[in-house]
C-alpha cells in the first residue's frame, strides 16, 4: 500500500525545512540522547491526527506511534535508519525530544512519599514503564546499570517493573530513552460493594415472556476479581472455575456476595437469584483476574470481568490515570471481545470541593482506564 500525506497547506519540501524536522533529518546527533536499541524515542507533531490508513503508512516506514500526548502530537519510536526519510511526506511538521520532566510523576519529588511506597535505606518503590520495543534482556541491563532491585513485574508483558529506587536517581532514570514513564507504586486495593438496592430491570432481562430478553448467562464465562476462593454454596452449582490460590482474609465473604449478585442460582431464596444465574464464574484474587485475562479468554472464553475493588478515596487524586490504567487500555485493545467492569467506588454521596456533591468521586487508576466500564 502506498499513500501520501501531502494534502496539507504546506508543501512537503516546506515541512522538511521546518526547524524540528530539518534538525532531525540533517543533524541526527542532536537527538543522540533519545536513541536506544535502533530507535529514536521522540515526539512527533502532525498536520492532522493520523487516521487508520495514515497510521498504516507510518507502520510501513517502521514508525510506531506509542502514545497520544496532546493536540496533534504523539510519542513515537522512529527507526534510526529512517532519520533521512522524507518526513514531510508523512505529514510530520515537528520532531522534538521528550522533556525529562514529562517522564515521571512530579509527586515523587514534590510530595511526601506515601507509606506503602517507602522502602529501607531511603529508597522508594516506583513503577518503571518501558517502551514496548525494549527487550527483556535490555530491561534487565538497564536495571543493573542503575543498580535497581526489582520487586515485581506488574503485568506479564514485562514492560512495567516495580523496583526500589533512590530518589536522587529519578530524573536520570526517567531521562533514559528506553523508559516511557516512572510513577509511584500505587497503594494496595480494598474491597468495594456499597450495598444499595436499585431498579435494574433484571426481571425483564431474564424473562422469556413477551417483552423479555431471556438472557440468563448460559454459555457465558464471567471473571470475578475479588477476595479469592469462594465458600461452598448450593447457589453456585458446578459453575465455579477456581483459579485463586486461597483467599484474602480481609475480604471476608465479600467475593461470595459479589459472585452471588452476578451468578447465584437462587435455589434457597428466589429473590436472591443473580443477574446471570446460568453463567460460569472464574474466581481470582482482585487484579489477578485482569493479569491473567488473556489466558482465561483462551482457556474459557471469558468475555467479562467484575472488579469490585479499588484504591483509597482521595479528592485530590480521584480520577487519576497511571501505568495500571494504560496497561488495562492496551490489554482491551488486544482483546476486543472482552470488557472489564469496575466499581466506581463507595463515595458517590461525598463532596470534593469546589465540585457539586457526587462529582470527582470516582476512584483512580483502575476506574480511570478509558477502555473499561466504570
């Protein structure tokens, strides 16, 4: 496929002479600090936001748009071999390096570190998000170069690493071209299940009578990320697929309650029948249901997850987007037939000044992902 971006007011030659484009094409040494493992990691600005066809042309040239920044600017990986490409013909009107200050959460250096992230020896637990082109071998090499002790990999693609970091290394670490962003380790989750009765018209959803939909969840597999293993209960029949290794004692019977709302059969009390009483239910501990979502799709055709947990309520941080939000968005782009559903929180009646009651009360991180349903 061949396609030109040359439908703009400026000619391609004019765009190639613009300062950022000209500097990149004629003096790539100026971008040496942005180069790593065969790519320049830079910001590309376009005349217009590239559509699907235009993105395919960029892909043909080996140019990958990594993330949207603002306006018409994207963070991108440009092959070093393309530094002399006719970039004006690709609709690019500016190329800049990525400021270090945009690559880490300023709260790391500006605010008191939360207790859950404080580690011994004046170190802090941080989430280091690597660009998608970076190999596991190179990630390990970078961790060694900065003398970082890995605590865990938060997602299975290996691109988000939790590590102990000295605060004075944060700017230098963030400046590395292989690193997309450095963030504070998010706090542990707690259960959510505000018990309130609402009119959901579930009777219409389940009914086989005229006007009903006859939907009861037959042949549908739903994942429940909650406290872990469920207790024995006649209402679950033989429809539970347990992948949890034990359960969190702090969650009590919260997971049983949530799973019952979703798929309880109502054998003991019909009025307590779940929304999808014929569905199969995969049980897992909190966010492990999303961590293993691809496996559960492949093995059980899981198409929906319920996640009744979240971080703490904090007016100044509610609604914040972070590395977890980004990972969930990417995962659901890769699994288009799946949907993660998250509880918004238990604080809808609270007030976060200067907003009206109920506004800015949706929790952060998990609930703020763009491709989930909150």
